[in-house]
C-alpha cells in the first residue's frame, strides 16, 4: 500500500470566448488546490473554437503549468462537456 499518495481531482472547464475570465478562473482553482492538502488538481480546458483569444491563452497556460491541459472540440457546450469527460 502506498502512503501519502495524493488524490487527483480533474476540473473540467468548457470554454467559448472566455478570454477575460480564463486566467482568473485557473488562478482561483490553483488557490483552492493550495488549501486542499492531499489533493492534486488537474485542469482540463476544453475550448469550442472560441472567436476571441481564449484558445491562445489556454494553450499558453497549458504550456506553462503542467497540471493544465488543453483540448479543442467542435462548437457547443454539450460537445465540450461530453468530450472533456
């Protein structure tokens, strides 16, 4: 049995035109992780072909922070949720 192994929580964020919110959201999630001993958070940003700079920002965050992952899907909130799961 492995002791002191962290539990993993995956936070799924479907996005569409969230350039003004995405960095703040990610930072708030990471702040919560710091307050959650024993947990490791993985953030999955699922973008539905945003027409603003959301995809570029999400990819930049994923490249900078190893616990952030990016996935691009066809348009639609349902598509983002289904593919993200």
